[in-house]
C-alpha cells in the first residue's frame, strides 16, 4: 500500500511504513457532495471544503522511539501550517492538496511502545488529482521556409509545416486542467493546442521560467521565476484577446510553437476519490 504525505517543501513521510502504521482509509475514500435543486429537480452537484480523518499508530523501533517519530511527523506537517501552503496526501498515483491540521492522541501511556493518533485534514480543493507531464523541447530550426502557415489571433510566429509541430494525446474522457512551464530564453512565448492560443507577453532570460497554473477552477495564476529564485506575478501580461484559462480537450491534437524554446505541459486527471490500491 502506497500512502504518504508530502509537504510543500518536498519532505515526505510514508504512512504505511514503520515507525508509522495507517489503521484505516475509509474516510479517504468517502465521497461527499452538495447538490442544487430547482422545483424539486436536481440541477447540479458541487464539492466544497473536504474534511477527512484517519487513525495512525506511531511505533517504537530499534532505530527510533515513538516519541521521536511523532516529533518528526509533527515537523513535516507543521511546516505547511506555518507557511500557509498546502501539502499533498498521496494514495497511489492520486493526491489531495490539503493541510493535516489536527492530531488527537488516544490514551497515551509513555511506557507503551506506541501511540495511536487520529489525524484530520482539510482541503479547499476537494478533488483527488493525478498529473501527467508532456515535454516539448527546443529545436534548432535555422531559417524558416517561406512556405509558412498563419493562424488566427495575434500570433507572433509563422510555422514551417514540420517545425515546432508535435502531437498531444489527452487520454482523459473530459477536458483537463493544466499547467504550462515555459523555459527561457524566449520573448512573448506562445503555444497553440488544437488551434487554441495560449500566450503571455513576457521576456524570459536564460534559467528563467514561466508557470501558467490552471490546475483547478480555484487556481488561476501566471508567475515568472527568475534565475535567483525570485517570483513576479505576470497575470496581467497574458494575451487578453482570448482566455488563457481554457481546459485542454480530450483526444488527439496538434501542438504548435516556434520551436525556439522548451516547455512542459502537465495535465490533471481529477476524481472524487482516489483509485483503489
């Protein structure tokens, strides 16, 4: 069983490996939705804040006491609370962005070689996610042939039939939320997927990157990261002639870009519960 927690700094703890022993996963698989009605007819469903609990044994082993293991777990969980940045609870390939914010020990006896605690998590994005990354790499294209293609909207590039063109297959049954990670150097990066334009009017230098984050309906950010680790909100530099926050359609599509920069596309599969493991 592969269930672990990863805080926002990348520190992980396996909840199914000694000195930790997960006792139940019932609530992790519980689905809870609200619904709207009109004249007695259900018109829509929605998920709001999720609150889930699980019981965990923390054990003493030859390498560590349960008290020390409990302290290590506390440090990993508390980092997210102190920084107000969610971690991720993984169940198999799927994760839930969340905070584990409550811990309630049960009948502690300091002489026992273990303690049982009930932990409670909360998530304002109550959808389990799995991410799939697709990489599109820089190509040294040289000069562009005069036999070029033009596209609708204000698109700064012209394409040779075989340059800066790749395929994408979105295997999901519904349009997917996404992230774009664009790597510099590049000026005003623009990408077309299935004929739809995603563009930000920003300059990226060597070792800089741009993150377009639409990983959920509640997440819509565009941030530039400099080589020294600083970040800049460039939301207002997006191409406003067309919405940059449009999900990626399912099925096969053509990806067009200049070929003069590299980027990653991350697609998110969303479920109301993780797949059974």
